[in-house]
C-alpha cells in the first residue's frame, strides 16, 4: 500500500518510481511516506498529474541520461 504506481527501469540501472495522479490531485500521506523512504534509499520519485508532465520528464531523462 502506498507504493508508487509505476516502476520505470531505464538503461544503466536507473530506476524511477512514478505516482500518477489525476490533474490537480495530490499524493496521500501514506504515498508521501513511501516516497520519502524510497528517496532516502537514493531512488528518484515523482508525482505526475498530466501527460504533458510525463512527456517533459521523459525528455529530461533522454537529455540528461542520453537515452
């Protein structure tokens, strides 16, 4: 319970946990708690609430990580 909706596995052993929300909706307290635990372990965690934000993140990954 509370674990992000998507686990994105990328080349080079990169892992991103993504919580998908309806537009304008925020994560629950439990979801935020789980995300903090993952972040403390060194994982990137994101909350995205639109296709535009998802596309923007993918573009960043492609640029930064040369995917």
